[in-house]
DNA sequence: TTGCCCTATGTTAGCGATAACGGAACCAGA
DNA sequence: TCTGGTTCCGTTATCGCTAACATAGGGCAA
C-alpha cells in the first residue's frame, strides 16, 4: 500500500507539486522523473526506486494536462449517450469500460437527454479535450455535429444502430429488422389484431425505426397496427400499466401488444395478469431489449436481446485498435452488425402450423 | 445553426487547427481570438463577428488542454461512484449533472466496482486532470485515497453517507438511522419474527450500516434477526425471489422480511403474492431506496427514500460555490444530513395500538 | 590506445493556450 | 496643449510536461 504523507511546506504554501519538486527531492533531472513515472525509456533500477520513493512521500500526482499538451496524446475516450436512466446505456457503458480497462484508455461520459442541440454542445466540449476516440450513440446528428465528428482527428464509432450512414465506424443492430422480425413472429403465431405502445420522443430514432420495421412486417401479412398509445418520459412500469389499461379499454379486441421497451412491457404484463387475461392464449405480449429485470417477473415477457454489452465491447475494441496504430488512423471504417434474437418467453404462443 | 465546413487544405494536411489559424484567417492577433471565443475582455463588435465567422468556417474547436494549462483552471468535476448498474447512482449523477449544467462545470464519471484499490486508481487518474472539484461516494477509502483527497487542492464532497468522518464536505443520509427507524416501524406494527435479506458485498458500507442500525433497533425492543440470507451480484428481481423462497422454506415462521434494496424486495414481493401469502397480514415486507420501479408493482412495497437526486444536487451546489470563490477554497467544510422518510406502501401493517 | 555501441541521464525547444501588462487611438475637460 | 480616462488590441512570458537530441561513462574488440 503506497504511503502518501504530505510535505508540511506544501500544506503551508499550497503550491501544487510539479515534476521539479520530485526531481529536487530525488536528485535527478525532471526528464528522468518523467521517464520513471511513465515507465518509458531506460532508467537504472536504483534511480527508479529513488524517484518512486520521492514521488510517493511527496504525494505527487502527475499533471496530465501538461503531459497531454506536450505529448499530443490523450488517454480519454468520449462516450456520448442520450440518457443514463434508461438502463440500456449503462450496460453499453459497462461493455466499453470493461474493454477499455486493459488498454489504459479511459471513458468520459456525456449525456445528451435525446436533444440534438445538447449533443452538439457535448460533442464540442469533448472534442476540446482532444480525446483519443469517440463513441456516439445513434446515426442521427445535426449537420454541425456530423462535421465535428468527421474532423475530429480521432476514430469515431457510432453505436446501437446500423440503419443509416455513419461518419466513420458503426457497431449496432438493425432496429428496423428487429421490428420486422418481431412482426413476423407475431403473425406466425396467429395473432391478428395488434396494438403498439411506445415512446412519444421524436428523437428516439431507434424506437422509431423498430416501429417502422414492425409496420412493414405486419403489412407483408396484410395486417396493420390497430391501435397505438404513446407516452413521454422515462420507461417505467407504471406507465406500462396505465397505457395498457387505456388501450385495452379502448380496443378490447386486440390480441397482441407490442411494447417499445421491456420496462413498459413488464408493467403491461403485470396488469394483464392481474386482470386475469389469458396470456399468451387470449393476449400476447412482447417488449424489446432483453433486460435482466424480466427474469424475475411472474411470466417471462417475450423480447429481443439488443446486444448492448457486446456493442459497447466491439466499439471499444475498434477505438483501442485505432488509437494504438497512432497516426495511421486512416484505417478503413468498420461496420459491424450484430444479430438480435427473439426470446419468446411465456407471452407469445408457439408458431401455429400451416 | 452553425455551419462547420472544412478547409480543404486542412483535410489534406491533417494539421490540427490552432488559435493561430483562426487569427490568420480573421486578421487579428491570437489573443483577440482567444478573447472572443471566451467572451472575456473588451472586443469591438466588428472584430468579434469577424473572428466568430472565421472560427466557424474553419471548424475550429478550442484546445482546452492548452487553455487549462495556461489558465490553471479546469471546468471538470470528478464523480467517483461504485457502480452504474445499480439504478441508484445514475440518479445521483442526474442530480449532479442537472445542477452543474448552469455553471459551465462538467461532470466526469469514474466507476470503482466497489473495489477500494480501483477507487484509489480512479482517483489518481482523475486528480491528474486537476479537476475543479471532486464528488466521491462513501466515506470509506484507503489511506492513500484519503490522502489524495485531502491534498487535491480542490473542493471534495463525499456523498450518500454521513455515518463517519469526511475529508472535506459531506452530503448524505444516515444509513444506520435509516435501518434503525425501519426496525422501529416494523416493531411498532407488531411484527416479531424478522428475517433480513441483503448483499454479501463487504465493501457496500452503506448496506452494512443499515443492517447494523436495524439490529440495534430490534435489540431495543428485545428482538433480534431470526434468519439472514446474503447474495452476491447486482440487485435483481430474480435474486429476490430465490432468496425469499429459500428463507421462507427454512424459516416458515418469519412474519417480516427486510430487504437491503428495493429490487430484491420487489422480487420477494412477487414471489410472496404468487405463493398466496397474506401481505401484509401474515407477512410484512420492506425494501430500501424508494425506486420508481415500485410504483408499478401489484402492491406498493414499503421502503425508504434515499434522497438520491437531492444528494447529487446539494453536492454539486457545494462544488459550484467553492469553484467560483476560486483561491479562497478554504471555506469551512459543509455537512448536510438529509432525512429519509418511511413510505409504508401496502406491505406493512399500520402501527398497532398500545 | 582508439573506436564503437550501449545504457543512463541531461538539455533544449516546444505543445497551444492565457495572464498580465503595454500601448495606440480617441475623446473630454482644464 | 496637456492630462487623464476609455476602449480596443498586441506583445511577452509563462503553465508543467515530453520529444528529440546531446552527452557522459563504461565495456569490449581490434
């Protein structure tokens, strides 16, 4: 365990410590101290120990601001996401963080609250720290944001979504096809009168694309969405209950409800069970994301894994690889599309034969 | 909407833009450009427009690394938390973030995974960027971490917990008393045979303190905990179910279950309802945190609000105030203790009379 | 001994911005 | 005309560190 006592003079003067202090305390040049603390270059074992000892006793912490300016290298990776309260993004983050841990790179998180203008300013702020890489959720950005990304001078990975054009690398799933496949599964199970419940947020492009794909899938079977219910605000169980109740009162004939996320789906499921609905016989349900929460519900809600953690990992891998290559950062952009799979759970009938 | 086209020469040469480029493009000195971009000092309206125009057309993004080094001022606030998947910490973060938004300060998040060693290194890493302030979850740190905080040269706020000594300012609740009050409420409602279900993590000091306070509260009534069940891993509904089942099989006579968080409490509640237990008549239940999730459950779980968002806000306010004062950062440390209140919900009997 | 390589350390010159000060231009009042 | 005060903008000197090069001293072969 490193000791970190305080030099009394420093406490008194409040002068921040610099390399020079360590250099004087250990009797070598600043450059040598720098080498020791960065594990770079040849330093004899004796000086190395001497320097480390001095740094520890002083409680010296290197100044990365100066270091970064001098070396033109920063170990920060900007991560721009729309929200932290969504459960989904912390998991992506966790994948990024785990992958980056080994590389000496460090994620720095920025939250946009689904606002394009905020995304623009968060991006500007981040770029002003000249990060080694950038991970941004989504493919939709303002023109200015897109320009900043293109000129960032660092690898950029846009994540979560592959339905569209990326600035550089892209890692995600096709939400359009996710919606489409879910529609196919529902139709295959014989459901015919289908309702959709989702978020009102116009800036949640992934939810929007799922809905579009879903519509497309139903249309292919000559069906359409019979009723829709939208809400604003975070994803919450209670919202799911309320919306489901409203919809089933309005359209009691529906035989399937497709939710744009698991949380409201779970709320809906609880409500349906309480009401005594025969699930999945009379009424089928499905959500989206495959969150852990669903494991503990009375019935397992049908859903689709959105590969959140893996998306984070793959994105981080790309950044890490590019960051190491250094100046040859003009490697071809990667495009990784992951395949979400349907988890039928207990709220969707098995496919009907014929 | 700002346009951010790219100078073709730059695309070709890949030389990063500097203040000099803007200065040349607009025909004024670097200093003037700097003044314009920071809104500081007197600049005539005509030059101001000229400079902004040039900066925009070039797509210039200021280099805060250089700026911070020169001005010895950084607008970053380090936030060190144990986990992001806990639901609790994102809410704290959200409070911090909302409060900081107005001040030009920016939170930078570090995650420790409940590991003291990791906390130490995260702290070291953060301090190397010389942040304007530091918000750290918890009061328990390694000796070295504590020393770093003490010598950070920036305001430090330790949050969540007030049961112990802080390095500088402290904002939180007393988990010991939270546990104690819950015990009192349970006893007052006439429950006598009480089980506890919680996390195994030895580093979750707040959960530990709640348990200690809880024991103390029971002891005051001549009671003790009849059975305990611990688990490791994140808080999950499924865990709550499994643990509850195991405990009730082992100790069928229990009449109250106290959970260390709402998530496992909710799992337990779902299980109990499925099993047909009379809740809260035959069996009472309570959790901790007051998470939004509980609103949508079939029955509202008794819990206690942990004031997460407000804790974040108050911490951010302290940092913001101190950061403005600048050098006179030796203001007396603040100590703010918030009062969590019991939300009895539907899973605890009303207090028995006499 | 000379010459050369190798290791360990020091010296110099920035990195890209800002603080602090200096000074020019201009106006007003004595 | 001179003084003094604005307003606006430029010059100079850092900030703390590292890249790149320079240098010292030793070992070893010829």
